[in-house]
């Protein structure tokens, strides 16, 4: 396949324009322009529901070399609004590839632009901050396209969870494929089984696989499921998933979590789930200048560092946490809160992705900890 050399235009909300070429679908798309520093895993990024509403700039200069395949999707389709790259490979070379990246984006009607200076764009976002932008093959006049960008809503205050959450309850039992299992101790887990209700704010498939690998029976429910419905499953633990948008706007999820905390059941949150748990405990969140999106984010506290995979644009305000909540991890690049736990209740969460597929596996122990906490709670109840 060859890429059509059709001109494309990227315009940011401050009026900055970048002229390039189109790959993927033709048309116009508007979203928050962000950047991801990962050198691998572009398909996981494209299909991560946390990127809903965003146009993703890939800082790695070559995109599409390995194509795409059904096994590497984090959800059932790409979730991004658009893609930005330096160079695009139209003919992938990988034994697992079933489709090229341009064909994949065309299939789902997602525009992309390549051939622009992504280093300059990334420096712009780091300096000024993430902002709305548009990619178009139809409107090639920067002034005209800017008008459309400026009419789009800001990510701050935007509830996007309703766009990505499951519509129906379902059970998940598929563990990590044995070919990719990196922790031999969980292979063929035959220990005590725990029922986990996962509240879906935009959950990634590999999170569900890790829970199943550790012996959990996972029931995935929509984000607006009432707490009394969740408790009818008599879960051993509650999982709060990742997801897109402003966590403070997910009012229903925050109120549900507050009610669930009264049950004293173990709770584990990741990313959006971490923020929702913090908000339910009375903390505040704020929008980061350009967010943390990549596979190489150091997080830790007290002489122990984990290299983590992160994808978020908001963070918990450390000063707003109550005395009963302890910070367990900091992002070591900017010292924002990357993990917390309650001092007396079985609640903990992290602002990064311990399933990390692809990426580092430093934090996989958190799934094991969740299982241990549920085991301890079951013993106390008995």
C-alpha cells in the first residue's frame, strides 16, 4: 500500500499551523493535542480508552513499522480523535501484522497527519501546555480551521467516561496469554478465587487479563451502575479503572465510590480510578500542563523507584489529602502524587499502569497486593 500524498493541515488553538500530508481517513477532526514518548506500542496507545477525545503526537519518529493486529488492542477499536507522526511506514514488516497502520485508521475513519516537525510540536506543547487542535484534509486555510478549533470544549470539565464505558455487564476470565506471561508465579494460578467488580471508566483489556491471571473472577459493570447493584455481586474487592477526561466531572462515579467505601471492601484504583478514589476521599484534582504519557516515567518513594507506563492529564492535589490518607508514590519527574493508600481501610491506588503492556513490569506486584488484601479481608470476615 502507498500513502496518498493528499495535503493535510494541523492547527492548534493558539493559531500555530503545521502543513503535512494525510494518512488514515480524510476529513476533519478536533481534539486535545498531546504527546506520547513511548518508542513501542502505538497500537495500544491508539486503542486505550484513556485517549478518547485526544489527538496523539508520537515523539518516536517512525510509526507503523509493525502494522496492527487484533491481539494488541486495548479495546474494541481505536479511541483517539487523530494521530500525528513524523514518518509513516505504509508496508509493515512483522509476522503478527494483519493490517497497515494507515489502513487501520481508514477503516475506523480516523484522520492522521505526517511529515511535520514533531519535535517542534512537542516542544510547543511542553512550553505552552496541551491544547485543542484540529487535523483536516478539507480545510487547508489555517484561519478557517482555527475558528473550528476555538469553538471546541476544553478538556477541563469534560466527562468522557460516558463515551467509553461498557453498556452492559459482562464477565472477564481470559488471563494474559501464556506466550506473553512475564511472571511465572501466576501461570496457571489455582489458588483461592476472588470476585472483583470492575467499574469501567474506560478499562484496558490487559488490566482485566492481569486480574484474571491472579485468579480473579472479574465482573465488569458500566460506570453509572448504582452501588447497591455492585454490592449484589458480593464482591471480595472493587476495582476502579482507568478512563478519559476530567475526573472531577465524573460525578456519578465519585458518589458511587463514596458509597462503596462504607462497605469497607478492598478497593484498587488505576489512573482515572486513582483520581476518583482520591476525590471520593475528599481530595481535589488539577489539570497538568502537558500530562504524563509514555513508558519511562519514574515513580517511587523512599529509595525505591519503579519505571512505569503512564497516561493521564490530571493529578491529585497532595495538599488536599486528609490525614488518614498516605502518599505511597510520587512521580519523580515533577513530584506529583503517583500512589496513595488509606491508613486504616483496605484502599490503595496508583497514577500509572501496572499492567504495562507494552512497557515495564516493575509494578505488576500491585495486582498481587490486591489479591492479598482481599484474602486478608475474607479471613477477617470469616
